[in-house]
């Protein structure tokens, strides 16, 4: 099975009323945990690599690990650049074998975002690679970007037709109240998403796949495990799974999840090391972390995304 673009996957997801999971990858154990879960549930899969992940692991290692996972599991996988900020990083990923890239021009003006996105689309499409753009700005923290809530902004549905028409992007990430990282809503705050904006975008772009970033649910037990073994994470609230299921039944066809995998892996490794204080074989604790990723991804595929059996 090959590494494929997101085109067919997202079209099928739109028609089928479910979403494909796009999981961030940084090393072998994460890639193995995710791909095993997708293979066992027969789910379509997008593996995505941030600029930070490329800096950490190097492009060629991630590329070869994903190729190995495809050979090992027989899955079709889309390999996607997450939050490409410049034409140059998108070009490097297209040239380096990725099948999909995101150009995140959301910090620019509408006009500049269109110009940059169009430049990436022209290059990527010439090379058979799909492109995700972004309109509106999510709050939250990623490795290389931090956006305070005052600088975040919801997507304006009045802009989406012009953006998609002028850039020819294949999918569009929108901001409806999700945010990156483990602290999406303050303790006591009621999580709310702007489904009215999603509905309006869906009407303006019939048949067109929408992407939801910042979609981790921040599983409370994982935070509690981390804290019970010496961690100091503040109480965290993520996106309720019921809201993600609702978004997946609408125009949202790709749901990005990273923080939930980080929490699952870290919680399991902290627990393992606390319970096995003399263990120093990295295979033992990384293996436990890999199993935790697999369990988390299976849960997402079956109970949140609804894409099991859709590969
Ligand atoms: O949205 C961003 C992802 O969670 C990647 O995070 O930039 O820390 O690798 P990162
Ligand atoms: P989370 O931080 O909610 O997992 O979001 C990840 C993401 O949007 C990657 O692009
Ligand atoms: Zn994101």
C-alpha cells in the first residue's frame, strides 16, 4: 500500500459523515502505536509532522519510519506537513515525499494569506500533493507558535468562498473555538464551539472538506496519573467528545489530535517508571508508551471519528 494524498480520504469522509484522524508523529513508537491502531480498526489515516517534529527527528527519519509503517501494516497513509508557515517548508516537504501539506497563513492579512496559499497550491498540485489552508486563528501553544486568546479569531464565513476559489486549496482549517495544547478552557468554564460558523461554512462550501485543529479532549485520567506520579499539570479541559462527533457528522472531515497522545504516552511512562524504579531499559517504558498511544488512537477512531472500517 502506498503513501497517498488526502483527496480521496477526505471525499469519502465527507460523503460518509465521519472524520479521518490526523495524528502528530515525532518518533518510531508514536508512529507504530498509531499505525497499529489504524490497521486493527481498518481506518483511513493521516500522519502529520510539524516543523518542530522535523527539527527534532529530521525529515528523512520520519519519512522512512512512515514508509516502514506502510510496509509493515499494509495501510494507505497520508503523510502531511502540519502548520507549514512558509513556502520553503512546504516545498521541502513536497520535494521530500510528503503527500499533503498545510500552509498556515492565518497570521497574515486575508490578501497575503491568499497569495501565500496560492503559491503553495500551484507548486504542490504540480507535484500531485494536496494542500490544506487556514482561515481564522486558533489560540494556544505549539512548539514554534504561541497565539494568545486575544490574538485568536473565529473564521468569517463571508470569506471562505473567496479564499477557496482564489487559492484552489483542497481543504480548509477553520477556527470555531478549539485551541492547541492541553489548556483549552479554564476550570469551571463551559466548553463551547461555534457550530453556527461551521454550519454556515458548510453551506457556503458544499462538498468541501473542513479541518478541525486543536481537537484533543484532554483526558482527565491522564492528567491525574501524571500528577499522582509527581507531575504538576494544572487542571485542564479539552473539547468534549460529543462535540467532535457532531463536527464529524457535519463538514469536518479531518480532526487533528496531538495533545491527547502526548498525555497518554507521558502518563503511562510516568506510571511505569514509578512502579519499576530500577528499570532502565528504554524499550520497557517506551513500549508501554507505544501501547498507550495505540489504545488512545483506537478509542478516537471508534468512539470519536467514526472512521473504523472505512479504510
Ligand atoms: O498543532 C500543533 C501540534 O500539536 C504540533 O505541536 O509544534 O509542538 O510539534 P509541535
Ligand atoms: P491538540 O493540541 O488539541 O491535540 O491539536 C493538535 C493540532 O491541531 C495539530 O495541528
Ligand atoms: Zn493545529
